[in-house]
C-alpha cells in the first residue's frame, strides 16, 4: 500500500498577546519532505511510525512536510494557508495513495479558521475521494469537532498527560488505517460531549484509573479506539469542551452508547481531575517543612506550551523578596538577556534586566547583578521518546538563585534544561519550572514533592474567569447547571 504522511499543528491560546506566524513553525519543528529525523517528533510521529511500517518492504511511504509551532496566539491566515496548501499540494502530487496519516494538534485556530484540523481534513478528503483511509493523530488538549469526524475515517488522541505516548498513539493510528485500507475493519466514530471543561492530570487519581479503563475497553466488543479529548481551556471556540471519541468496527449503536456512558462518567468526576494549585507564598512556605530533596514547583500560568510568553517574573521577584537561596528557575524566555550574556562571556559578572517584556501579565522586569555560570548553544531537552529544542541557553546566578535563560520560547520538559548549563537540579532546595504538567515525567523522579503554583499569567489556571464569546454554554465550570451530556456525531 502507498502511504502519505505529514504534519501541521500548534495549540492556539486566543488570549495570548502575540500571534503565531510562519516563523514560529520554522523555529520549533520544520521538516520538509525527506528531512524528518530518525526519531519521533510531535509533528511527525505518524510519519515516523509509517517509516517503521514500510521497512518490511510491503508498503511505500511518501513523506510530506511536518511542522509544529510552539503554542501562542491565533495563527495568521498567511501562515496557515501557506503551510496547509503546501502539504495538500504534496498530497496531490503523491496520488494515488491508499492511506493518508496526519499529525495535527486539534486546537489550532487561525484567522478565519476556528477549526484548522477540520478544514484540512475536509480538503484532504476532497483530494483523495471516499475510498482512501484518512486519519489523524491529535493532542488530547484538542477541540473534537463534527467537521473532523465527518472527514476522517479514524482519529486517535494521546491518552497521557504528560504526552509520553505520542509515538504509541501514532503506531495505533497507522495500524487502524492499514486495516481500514485492507478492508479488515470498517471504522465508525461516535463523539459525545461531557458538558464540562476540565484540566485532567493523568498521573494522579482518579484520572489514572480513567485512562487505564479507556485502554482496557479497546479490542473488546468491536471497540477499536477510545480517546478522551480534554479540550484546551484557553481557546475560545464553539467546540470548546471535554469530549469522548469512540471508534468501533462498524458498531455505531454500541459506539454511541459507550461514548455517552463514558461522557456521563467523566462529567461526574468534574472538579477532581486537576492537580489544583497554590499561591506563590503558599508554595514558598512549604519549603520550611519540606522533606529533604528539592521541591519542584510548576509555574502553571507561564507555560509556553499553553501559549504564555514564558518570561514572567512573579515567582522570581517573590523569591528575591523572601531572600530565598538554593533555587533554580527555568526556562525563562529572554533572547535579549541571552545575547547580552553571550557577549559578556562565561564567568562575567554584570547587571542584567531579566524577563517581564511581553505583556502586563509577564510582571515587571527584574534588575539583578548576576554571574554567567553556563552557556549551551542549540541546546535540547528530552521529552518522552523525542527531544525538544531550547535554542541558545545561559545560566546566570545572583542572590542565591540560578536562572536558565533561553532564546527559543518553550516550556520545561526534562532536567537537561538545567544540566545543559551546569546546574544540578537535584542539589537545589527549590526547582521552579515553567510548565503545567509536561515537566512531570522528567522531574518527578528527583522531587521530594511536586507543587503546582497559580501565579498571574496568560495560562492562569482560573480559566473560567476569562471572557469567552464563542464557547457553547452552559458548561461547567463557567455555569452551575447540571452538565448537558449529548451526542455530537456518529
């Protein structure tokens, strides 16, 4: 069989203070046809899975562009249409094909397109016709939409948060698409709305057992795949919400029944699935009574992976005011400060203005006398089976606090963001990471305790206090009504 694989995605925060342009894709992940690395990436996991599938010699793979932008504000029309049309032109040139596998996010919003994934899948379906197996892998923070369901044969979303299973789900997608193309299965998708919007941390109960239950359903009673789309709380679109997608082998009645039943169960768990959060001072007061070893504090509100600038200074400023020491903080996005430190050189001591540049929610810049203690060019950190770029990084130390400044806006994934520049996070009392949950897989093993902090920021956890104009209501936690569980598609 002939397979076409490509990827286009980002996670759009409609409240972010800056747009997502084509440069954001080129800086984060941008792999033209034939240049994708020999390892899984966010934008190219299905392509990499297809490479493994075709290694047997029984299939032929045509590789398209794979690209992903660090989450930010609404994608410009020029960027979306240019990248979309590039991939669709590659698909046209690859015809005839038997399978089309896309990597997408599921919460990408562009100027004029509130559902980029639905738009692209519909256009791809027009190109390939009704008989080609067409599918996509999505991030679990997606907005499942009727347009996606109508256009695709199979959609599979990540199950884990942190997304350590993105390659496993790509393999699942390719397995289902090849079975569809062979005629071994006839996938039917059923989509149900829970009537809620919740942040769901799958490393803790009751979400851990919920995910395990979804996995256990697969392979039984004609159920091919079950995905829980958590929704992305900072994306104001009509289809915002937590939704359940069930894929069956031509058992639509069972799929509908199961999707509605699971949606009801998830709605009943509302308010228990998130990690919660503390104020900055509440978190810092935990240090005095903490067990030995570092307390890892997640600055949830300044998570670049949710569209925040990554340059906020609220936690840094308060740590300085409290005269805290043995603190490591990162990554703090400040290309200007990075360039200044690179010019000054390793070992230099200088006055440096840090962070607080992008918007009022970034806080005020911090002026601090620091010493440049580490430099790493084109640095990377691990994330699951892949890596994520940090750009040029420097470590600066001042007043007992070590700060990792980076030039490429991204969140914390793994300890390498510190060790790249000579900081051992396991030897600090407090490690502050700018991330909501993706840090957990890399940092929990070294943490005596993990604390989630709700500082001011663009991705503040109290998202229900924001003003939404497009999201369908009523919906918990915006409204106190009993959740309205309903079938959307299938």
